[in-house]
C-alpha cells in the first residue's frame, strides 16, 4: 500500500486545527521544534512512524481510523 505523505501531513494539520491548537502549543507539549511540526504538516516524508503515533495519541485519534481516512 502506498501512503501519500502530503495527505498525511494535511490530515495532521486538520486534526490540530480542529482541536484549536497552535503549532507552538503542540510543539512545546511534545518537545519538538515548531518548524519540524510545520514541515510534517506540509509533507510527512521524513517523519518517523514513532512521531506519527505520538501525534495521533496527542490528538486522541486511533491509528486505524487515521489510516482509513487517508486511504
């Protein structure tokens, strides 16, 4: 299965904005640089799977549901 990394990034941004969270808030809470999070939201190509799961956990989104949405 091919995963569209741009679509993953767009969905991550959508999850963040739907919760009313800023890049800075999420970055601070997770201990990552806001530029890194912004880059992931544009294109998740360089994102490690652990970072993706950490974000999904933070947004309280089940991984299986997330992957169904982006498929």
